[in-house]
C-alpha cells in the first residue's frame, strides 16, 4: 500500500512537471507577439475587490486601444498583459515575478496601498539584483501618503494624488456655511492617517468648523451602520467626512439615507464600482466626492475631443469612466518620456519622466515632481445630483463638478529622500 | 435617552434579521448535526433571486418565489448530496456544504456580475413610518420586524401544534428514538433542510435591500450567524431568538458606548500612558472592537457553557 | 554501510523526491538569458511551504479528527515571528543563521499553539471547529488594529539578505531560497512522519476513533489533543517562517480564513487518511490556484466542484483512491483495469469539456468579456452572445454524461469482479 502511494507520488511529480510545462508554454505564448511594448497590469480580478479590478481593466484596455490607434509609443503598440493578484500581497509579488520573467518594462497597479508598498519593496530588490530586467511601477491609484514620502522609490511613479493632497482638496471644497462635521474612518493605517489629516487641514484652513465627533470603525466588519448614524445625528453634525471605501462606505451612506436625517456626506470613493447603485435616488444632492475625473467635466469646460473620448467608453461598456485621467496620463507620460529619450529602457524613461510637464487630455497642466515622483494634477469636487449629462451607474444621478483645485494649488512638501541609480 | 431609544430600535431590527437567518441554521444544525456552511450563501441567493423576480414581476411575488427556489435547491442538495456524504460522517457533510458555498459564491458572480445589484425597497413601503427625535424610522424596517415576528410565531406554532412539528421536535431532542419509532427520518431531514434554506432565502429577500445585495454578502454574514446559533444553544428556537437579539444589541450598543479599558482603570485611579505595556489594547475603545465582541462571546460560551443559553445538548 | 543501503532500498522515494524537486526548476530554465524563471521558483517554493502547512493541518484533521477553521492563525503568527527575527538579525540585535529563521517561526507557532490550544482543545468535533473559527476571526481582525506587532495592513517588510548564512549563501536569488525551502520541507515532512509513530501520534489516532475508550485506558484525551495541537502549531510556524523568507513580507492575508481553507482543501482533496495524501493535494490546489486562475475567471468554481466531487465520491481523497487498488494489485490483476480505465477516459474528458465550455461561456458573458481577452479555442474566437457555442456545450455535456454513466456502470461491474476475485484468491502470506 505504502509502495503504491510512493509510486503514485513519483507519477504525480512527473504529471506536475507536464502540467507546469503546459503552463509555461501558455505563459510564453503571450510573449511571442513581439514588437509590442508590454505593460503588465496586476489587479484583483477575483476575490472581494474583483468588481473594481474588472472595471479598471476595461478602462485600461479602452485607453490602450485608443492610444495605439493614435500612434502608440515610438511607432510600436502598447500591449496590456493582465495578471490576477486576488488582492493578496503574496499573489501580487508572484505576478511581479511573472512580469519580470517576461522582461516586461512597466507594471500598473491601481488599488490597495498595502499591495503598492509590497510591490515597491519587491521592485527595489529586483532592480538592484537584476539590472538587465528592470521594471517601473506606474501607480495609478494607490494613494497612501507614505509611498512618496518615507517609502518613496526611484522606480515608483504615482499618477494620482496622495491621500494627504486629497484630504486638502476635500477640506477646501467644504461649503462656507458649514460649522459642524463628524469624522469617520476605517480602523487601519490609511484610515487612521486620514482621520489625522482631516483634523490637521480643518484646523489650518477652516478654523470656523468644529469637529463634533470622530470615529474609527473596524475595517470591513460592520454590517449595520444605523447605530453610527444615530451617534452622528446625536452629535448635531451637518456633514460626515469619511475616507471609507467599498461596502464600509456604501452601507454607511445607505443607513444615513434610510434614517432620513439632514446630513451631507464628503468622501473620496463614492464614485467607484457599486457606490452610486448602493446610494440610490434618495442620495440626490447629499453625497460629495473628491475625484481626479468624471465624465461631466469635459462637457462643462467645453472640450469636445475629451468628451468624445470618454463617451466612447460609456457607449462600448455601459460603465462609468471614473479613472480616465489618471490611467490615460500614466501611459501618456511613458509615451512622452520614450519619445524624449528615443528608447524604452526603463531607467532612461524614469530619468526622463522626472520634472516632466504634460497637459492631460482635458488640457490642464500636470507635472511629475522630481523630488518624490508624485504627479501634481487638477482635482474635482463633485456632487451626485439629478440632471447631470452623464449619470452614474444608470441611477439617474450624476457627478456634477462644483469646485476644481489646480495642480499648483496642492503642491505639498515631501519628506522623500530619493536614492537614484547611476545613469 | 434619545440615543438609547433609537439604538434600541436599531438593535431590534438587526437582531431580528439575524434571527431570520439563524433560525433555519439552528433547525438544521440541531436536527441533522450539519453545520451548514452554505447557509449564508442561501441568504445571498435569496436576495439575488428576489432582485431578479422583483425586476420582472414585482416584490410581492418575490417574497414567495425566492424562498421557494432556495428551498428547492436546498432539498436537492440534501437528497443528492448530504445523504450520500452522511455515510462518511458529519465532517464530510460539513465539508460538502463548504464546497457548495464556494460554488454558489462563484455562480452568483457569474450569473449577476460582481457589481452590487440595484435591489431596492418596494415603493409601497418606501416611506418613513414615524420619526423619533428627528430620526426617521422607515416603514420597511417595521415590515421586516413584522415578517420576522410572524416567522417566529409560525415556526413556533408549527413545531408545537402540527404532527410534523412534533416529529421534528422529537427528532431534535432524541433523533435515534424518533427513527426507532418508525418515522421516516430521512424525509424529515430533507424537509428540515429545505425549510431551513428557504428561511435563509426569505431573510435574503428582506435583508438584501435593507443592506446591499452584492457577491460578498454571504462571506460577510456567515460567521455572525454561527455565533448566534452557538450562543443560543442547540435544539432551542427560543434560545436562538434571544441570542439573535443579544448579538444585535451588543453590536449596536457597543458603537454608542464610547469607553475603553483605560477609562475603567482611570476610575480605579490608574492613568494609562503611552509607555505602559499593552497601551494599544488598553486605550482601544469599545466602538472600535464592537463587531468583534460576538466572536469573543462565542468563545466564552463554547469554552465555559457549551450548551449555550437554552440548549438541550452540548454543541 | 549495509544499513544505509537497506534504508535507501526501503525509502528510495525520499532522496528521489528531493532530487526531482531540485531538478524541476531547470525544466523552465531560460537558456537564452541564462536565468531561472522566477515565477516557477516562487510557485514551487509556495508548493513546498504549503506542503508543510497542509501536513501540519492533517496532524489535526487526519490524525486527531479535529477540524480546524483557524489554522492559518498559527501559520501567520509564526510568519510574523520569523519576519521580526529577520529584522532583528539585520539590525544586529542578535546573530542567527539565515538557515535557522524558519525555526524561529516554528517556535512562534509552538508558543501560540500552546496559548490558543489551551482554550481550543477544551472541546472536540464541531465545537472545536467553531472555537478555531472564532479565534481565527479575532486574530485576523487584531492584525489590522495593533500596529506594533502586525504592522497594520502594510504588514511587516523584511529582507532575506542577512549576511549571516553558515553556508555562505547570500539568498538574494529565488533559486537559493528555493533550495532552502526544499531542505526544510524534507526535514519537516520527515519529522512529521516520525511523529505519527510516537506514542502521542498513536494516541491521537485512538482519541479520534474512539475517545471514550482512549479515556478508559487512562489517557486524558484533552491532553492528547492539546499536545497534538501545539505540535501542529510548530510545523505550521515553520511553514510560516519559510513564507517570510520567500516573500520577504508578511501581511494579515497569511492569517485569513482563505489560507485556512487552502490547507483544508489540500489535505482533504489529497486524502486526509494517508500521511502522504496532503502532499498530492497541495500540489493540485496550488497549481489550480496559480495556474488555472491565470486561464479562467471561474477557477474558484472548479476548485469548489472538485472538492464537492471528492467529498461525495472519494472521501479518502486521491490517496484513498489509490489505496483502493491495493487488493487488485496484490493478486497482480492491475493490468485488467487498464482497458476499462481507457474506456472511461474519453467520455470523462467529453463531460469535463462540456462543463468547462458552459462555465467559461457564462463567465465570459458576464465577468470576463472586457478583459481584452476573447474566448479562444485554437485560432477561432468564440462569441458568447451567439447561441451556437451554448448549444454545442450543452450537447457535448449531455452526450458525455450519458456515455460516462454507461461506461461507469461497465467499469463498476468489472471492478467488483476483480475485487471479488481478490478476496477469494488472496491468502495471507
């Protein structure tokens, strides 16, 4: 009996070899299509954050097709290579391995600062030991402030504003007659630091506003937010300021709307997959979100080209195009830097992108700050209301921009001590 | 006072929702010994079925159709799956339901997509019933209380006054004896499993639009329901009812009571500073750990009172 | 000398497996660029450490009949201990060879195993499962709240290039770490194998099978459970220590319910009744997780379906399936099964293909349509909006299913005949 099993194990091992061979050939299959500029895209395509990863992949695919139709990069086409990281750090590092195995020069990751931190660490080590297959990390949405401060890296470029900057935009966008706010955040590092940032900016920019209550909620564990709403109501707050995302945000706003109390919600993430659906028609005029883009910006500033570009996505996928600016800008920086140095070498492109200035497709100025590789870009405060030209998730409500903060206005200092490789 | 009354109402609504979910699980667990890991998945299925039915026919038919569909799936799983796995013991049955939970989870993602479904409260019930200290109490919540209360009454009366109920009760406390007396215990098992999953489906119909209908809702609700069943005790519907309300109240009141161990120590004259060992633990306020309290409660119960509140047998 | 030869003849598979494990990465060696495939090495390292973890899980499930839903807590806590030790060594707080880092994880796992085991082993059976589930939830939640030890959602980052290797290896390359993983996997597997022969291992079986009798003989079943739990924590911790070395970062994912579930799936699918079963299960589950998840969005569905099929039709897992052939092998009639198996193969393949077509069509129609990928079979791209592929899938599934049923019946007849044969012919030597 034991012998049989041993023999079977021996066979299993050979089977495993065969399977791995099969997997490897499939892996190299995509590598065969030469002459494209490959961009790895690692995101949660399964697991609890899959809806976000899935939508973002569609957005990227649309942008890549658009850029390829308009000249690509150095006459070659971008090719997006998606990898599923199941929103787990270990799987994200495995996808990094797969990307570097195939000598892919760029990797995109747009969700989860913990994954971003792990990727930065992994890329630092990889690029140090493997100078022949270096890779650049294009960060299109991991917003933890530390990624361009304490943990800043030469190989990491962030194409979205960090959470400290976003907090400032949010506080600047608060209406003048507001006097009492309630702060609520998720109880983990990002949430705790946002709670701290909000307080600091309120004290600095709006000393007339009183913080009547603050709360940290366990991350992803609360199923019924009614008690929190009761507490907010009792505090007499006129507005709830929160950095929550996902179900923690959707359920919170839903509970508040159900209770019918007179409260406005100031957020960062209400526009993302499922937010407007969960809020529903009762949220008319009550939810404000700070965002790098929404589709109603282009018609508002009268940019027909930009409008046509974003409308194309909506017509094709029947989805909101929330990340158009951040995603497109990140690839356009690569385009411009490659053109400038006439090469696709990651190190050269990285040096070329430092202090590079570019107009985003709406026509606004952006700059990639050399000191910490943080982009400075315009940001919009928008309210979810009826009657917008483009509605969100077919709810009849759409994001209407109410305030814009230009890139130069959010030029916050950085503590980054950048280590650059020798040219 | 204001906060107290509103919180009490919130706790009641949440507790009753938990009870709807947990009552079915208690029946299944007590009677068949199967810790049904897929129970919360049926809650999710109920919500999605209700969403689909309500977009085509309407909410009121969905209230009947969705639980029936869940019950039929449950019956099929019992007859073709659990009965076979039963020969290999309780662990195999438990693992079977675990596998089914995986399958239902992916199937829902594939069938309805990963985005939350826009499953809304029917317009007939979409108005504030009354306002209490300025906080509105939606009519839909009153409806939820009504349904769950009626459900409790119906199960209780069904168990007490019908022949099938008496057999189930007998099988609950003395399963071997009931089968020795010649009752068709397998058929009773199928009925109980189907009824339990149908109850979970009903909870989904009602809870899906109270919360958010999304593919993650089963994973989010699952563990809490186990807590209720263990705390309530095996074989006792009343225990399950009390435990549901208890867990509901613990969760809601812990949010409102803003105290920490450090406050307790301060009463005793000890000031907690940053340099003290475990200061992270001592200054952790109750609202921050609130949602974890049910698990702590469950651990205490299993370790020191395995019978639960009103159980007739050890867990 | 004679002893060595004897040992080698009896246990030849051990060295053979180690050599195979060390040669396997060269099958994927990139000769053009002269380096290993990093992905394959990480995947194989993952298989190695998950093997230890699944075996340690089976010390509870298979050996002692304890179903744990929180075993990942021990794995994760061991991993955190190892990461902190690595950072301390790097900072020069104390000296420890890199090779012994997993041992720190093991000791961490042992310590927490004793702590948690004290409460958990008060109960057995379902109550034990519930306690471990509750503990798992609590500890995973703590990881996000207490920044000091767990580092919040960023986890603990560490660097395996410590410069303290007693072998003079830098461990900067994945290949070097992989060798270390292979060594530790072999050591841990050997130790766990030997543990099953100890009085404790035997008593764990006894309390699993009949705990009242074990009590009657004079053993305290709770103490047996407790010691078994702590020992299993030790090995889970070793696996955790290797995790810290391979990934150089430890986050709360390591303690999540998903990690526990992976061990459960691996141990059960492989066969919890046999010592080697979980190894087979681990290879299969890791390949499914990392391999199939690249090819299909619905990979969880396949894992779930495989698991359900195993629970219903092969409760002994893969190892159990193999051992069922034992009586037929003893009478030397294994060859008689070859044709029936081949006849099963084709309809089985068709049935699976039909299922996969339908599942993938659904998945592409709802989830995947966007990902720039198109459903392709060979060079033809297939449009899920079209009715034809659905019909094909359904027809293939039905035909395959009916055919498989027929063949299965034939196979059953043949199988029973052989088993009967075995019963009559076989006499004890």
